C-alpha cells in the first residue's frame, strides 16, 4: 500500500481491532518495511492517537487510552452493528443510556453512506425486540456493565460484591465468560473460582467490579449457546415465589400483554388463571396490573398481603 494517507487509516483500523500487534505482523499486514511502519506510527501520534511501542525481539505496538476520544475507523459491518446496538440501547435497561444512545445514533447515521443506512433500516425492520409491552426494566449501572464487558473481552479475572436475594453480600472472584441480555435483565456468565463451577450473576445485584490483572486461559464451556444456558439456569433457580391469580380477561389478551413472564394455566368464560414464577413480588404485581383487567389473588398468602400494601400506597399517592 503506497498511499501514506490510506496506509495510515489502515494502520489505525488494525490497531483498533486488536489490543497488541508485533511490529513484524503489522508491517506484513500493511505491506511495508518496519522502518516505514515506524514513520506511519509517528504520523498517527502527530494526529493525537496515543500509540505505545515496546522494544526488543517481541516488540510491537498498542493503541493506548488518550485524554480525549479520537475518531474511530469502522468497516461497513462494524458501522452497521454499532448503529443497531445504539438503537437497542435507546430502550435498554442501562440507567441513563436512552438519551445518550439516541444522540450517538444520530451522529453515526448522519455520516453513513446511503448503502449502509439501507442495511441498518432493513435489519431493524427484521429484528424483534425481546421486551414485552409494559415490562419494567431493572436498571444496571453503566460503569458496572462496561467494566464487566471489558473483563470478558480481555479474559481478566474479576472481583466484585454480590448479594443474592435473602442472603448477605459476599466477595466473588470470577473468570468472566459472556454477558447475556435476556428480557428485562443483564446476566454475567462466568467460572466462579470460589465455588469451582459455572455461575450466573444478575448485573443489577453486582457491585464494585474490579480487574485483578490476572489473565486466564479458555475453559471448556458445558453448553453450545451461552444465552440458552443462562435461560435454563434462571428458569430452574428463579422460583422463590409461585403466584397464581384469576384475571377477568381472555387468555389471548393476557398473553399479549405479559408474554412469557406468565403462564395461563386455566381458562373460563371471560377470564383465565395465571401463574407467575419469580423472585420478586413487585414484578408479579406489576405484570397483573399491566393486563388492564380486574384480578383476584389465589396464592400465596404473602402475595395477597403484598398487593394490599401496594393498594394502600397507591391510594395514598392518589389522595388530594
């Protein structure tokens, strides 16, 4: 590649795609000598990109964090993926991210070629959201999400605090494997070094994650699809409460409103019986309210008391 400007952009794209490159590999990708590569790296530094160099036989280059965010170089597939990700984030469970995602999306789409805009619109039209109408999101701290995502990418052992429902907070040391978004929640799938087994952690119950600096090797994952594995684990573990209620609405209407978060277990003229399994009575109450129809609690007794307390609070809030 003889054009210095085009070669500089290509170099920037390669440095952004991988954490570290050896000098020989990078020069080979660009089709230039090591001396020319050094000049191209200096040109990037003059443009404000902090490129770090290590010397020696295994010397190479890495793009370091800078004081400001320089322009990114994206190929077509990366640009489309970024736009679709921002569209999804605009309605996500990450606290405070909706407005920021919309602003970023506007900037990305504005500079996209027409052919890429068409791809984004086609993919968006063919994509079905996993969210249900009326579903309430569990907010995740963006700093927590970002830290864990980087740990997954970099295969870095991570320590964090975790508080399962009804139990005290404990310190966990984990080899993070994947982040999984299911319905209204984010989950971390990782190897728990303290338990010696694969574990699933809800991100909204996780706090103060920090990397240890220790990099781990790949482990054999016991399933082919991380999302299916997480769904199976939470479906078997997420049964602290089993709520049943009679709803005065047809079964099809109830299914449309609250989707897979509830199961219709019986039908009658003008109504149906609904079962909701979960670890959160507030969510069960919200799901029944979202049906938009009168309902009567069948079981358990603690849910009856919980709904009564919610009704008292709502009545007080509506009072003059």
